[in-house]
C-alpha cells in the first residue's frame, strides 16, 4: 500500500543551452540487504521527494557519450539511468545504484561503512519520439538490492523539450487477465492488444494444503498454505501473456531435506516445481525463508516454453525458532520481475517442532494491520458517542438555567 501512497517525483536534464533532453516522472522503492552485528538486515525506503538531479547528469555528445540521469539523495546515495539509442528505439541500457552503508538513518547499526555499487541491464525501452509509460510495478533484482519502479513516465532524446503526445506502453501494462472457464486447475490468460480488456474475474484462491519434511530428529518443516504461481512471459507473437497456476494439494507431491541450519521444502504439481529454502539465524534464534526456486512448462504459445527462476536473497516468513509464522492475508513472494509465488493462509514452522503441532503463533504485519483498522474505527465511534453524550448532558443542564424550584 505504501507504494501507492508515495507520490511520483519529476526530474529534468538540460544541455548547456538550457534545452531539456530528459524528463522523468517516477516512483522508486528500494530494498537493500546489509549486515548489522553479523546478522542480515533489510532497509526499505523510497526515492525521496527532495532527490536532486546531480551534475553528472548529461544530454550526451553525439557518439562520444549518451544521455544519463543521475539522482542523488540522502548521505551519498544515487540512482543512475544510462540511456542509449539503437535504430528507432532508445532504452535505459544500464541502471546503477550507489548506496552508502554509513548512513545510519537508512542502515541502522550497519557494520560496514563503504559506498557500494550495483548495476543491471533493464527492459525499459521505447520508440524514438515517444514517451515510455508504465503504471504497473517493474522489479529490478540485483545483488543485495531490489528496486521497484511504478507510475513511470519518461522520455530521452527530446526534440521539443516536452513529453511527446505518443507513448510506448510497457509490457506489464499490456498484460490483461481475461477470465477463463476453470475446467482444469491451470488457467492461462492472454493479452487483447487491439481492444480494451473485457471485465475480468479474479482467479479463485488456491486450496490450503498441509506439507512437511522429516529429518534425522523428526519433523523439521511443517507448513499449511495455499500456493499459486504467477508468471509473465513473452509469446511467439512478441506480445505478453500471463500464466496462473493454483497448486492442488491432493495432486501435489512434497519432499525435502534439512540439517541444523537449513531446510528445503520441494513441492511438485503437474510439470511445476517450487522449492522453498529456509535458513536459521542462530544469533537471533529466528528462522526465515531465504530463497525460492521455480521451474515450470509454459503454455504452447510461449516463445520459450521452459521457465526457471530463483531468488536466494530473501528474508520472508520470519519467526522465532519454536514458534510458527502465520498470515491469513495473501503474501506475494517476488522471485524475479517475471515470477511471483503467492501464498494464502500460510502457517509455517521450521527446525524446532514438537511432534506434528505448531508452536506459539507470530502474526504477520499484514494481519496485524487488518486487526488494527477495526480497533481504530471502534475507538473512534466510541469517542464520538462519548462526545455526543457529554454534549447532551451539558445542553440539558443549561436548559434549566434561570428557573427556580417552587
């Protein structure tokens, strides 16, 4: 929800004559993994409203250099969008992020003090003379850093100093989710490129299944959850498709292994496998989901039918050893910018399990927020009733003023 609340920021790059060559309106969210006293921590923050265009920004000089937008913020942090052109298109050829681990306002108790740099090629591109537009979230995963763009409108190589009236829409916005009659558990949806999408129906929530892994000392993973795989893929006609797959518990096989510090839960349904890698933070006595690996076969219309994705720098489903993690709300586990693993009504416990029963429950933040809302509303209503009652009593008392008992 914070992503929607965060306002977009607008930036411009000008050449020496004052002519604008780059305009960018965008919202950017960062998630950075770092070390604190030997433990893994995560900093989550947005590109602030007061971020500034740095002097390193440039409109480029012909073939000698290309346009670049450098946004600086905080204590030595910067985000760079390096543009290039190829025939009739321009693109963000490289995205680079510098972050200063000595900034205690973002990286609390960080044990490192250096400035680190990560970079990545992107799929942000548009036709020359058009603006790039992408309302949907676009995720860029780099080592120890995840960057999420949303509500993006940008254009480079501007001719008239303003956005073009024409636009190139991103692939994520072009994906539609037309309803499919659920004759099988697997539902494939496709893009409707020339007309507005028809009203869509949300896919049904997956059925909750019970899965466990047994190790040398008994049960080491105990998990209840509904599992859904969400993959965006390129079709043979160069358009985008969306593949949704609900795991059916009675047709899902589970296996896994575990030792004292790590545990793997492997779930296989039809031609799809999802592997959950749990790890132990011994010093904090916490277990957490460190990684997810996905492999599946996409519909026949996919340009590349075999799909594999992995993310081994996660920190989800975290709870104290001996307790269980529980979340009734849907949680989206970001594997890559093309793959999500969605879990529903999840409850999981790893390593220290008494028989086949969950320990004390640690609620997720989403559930706590959902519980907090009715409490706040109830308190507000109670306060309103109290104010009305007090006003009534005061008014009633004043109505007798000026009269004497006979």
